[in-house]
C-alpha cells in the first residue's frame, strides 16, 4: 500500500525536444490553408472564366497585363478566404449568441410586437396606395388578384 501512495505522490515531468520550425508549422497549417484557398478558387473560377471568354470572344481583345490580373485574382482569393473565415469565427458566434439570448432577455412579446407593428405599417401604406379603407376590402382585393387563396 505504501508503495502505491509513494508512486502517486511523485510528480512525473514529460518533456519533448521538438523544435518549432517554419517547416513544421507549414506542415500543420498547409492542409487547412489549402482547403480554404481551393474553396475560394472554385467560387471565383466561373466568374473569371466568363470574363476572360467575354473579353476574347465578344470584345475581341487580348488579355492585357495578364500577370497583374492574375495577381489581382490571387489577392481576391486570399481576401475572400480570410473574410469568410473571419465571418465564421467572429460574426456567426455573435449572431448565434444574440439569437439564443434575445428571446429570453427581451421576451417573445417584444419581438412579436415589433413584427406586428412593422406589418401594420406596411398594411396601412398598402391600403393608402390602393385607396382601400378596410382590412376586409384589402382581403377581397388580395383574393381577386390571386395574392391569396380564399
């Protein structure tokens, strides 16, 4: 018993001698970076091909400054890649947090009250524009014009 207690009381230190080099960092980050980069290339490729074909076939002009255009497209791909990642990491959790806490904090009545007030103001403007003086008249108009089914 005393041997088990002595073994439990001793601390064990484990150390690793791994140098963090740029090559190691790249080996870890590259697959993720490549995946995100290719997502944006796939998104931008159809638009780019369309514009090149349009310029060649319709405008009948060569592609001037091709190196600058290619560099610009690569900058767009990188920018989109970081932008989308920023949205995913920064804005989406914020929106999810607001969506989860707003009904509890503000109450469903407040949220629905805002929606009802918005709908009522739109209905009032619509009735004014159509020169309709009652909600029943608005419903009849909507049925006659196929907006809603009776």
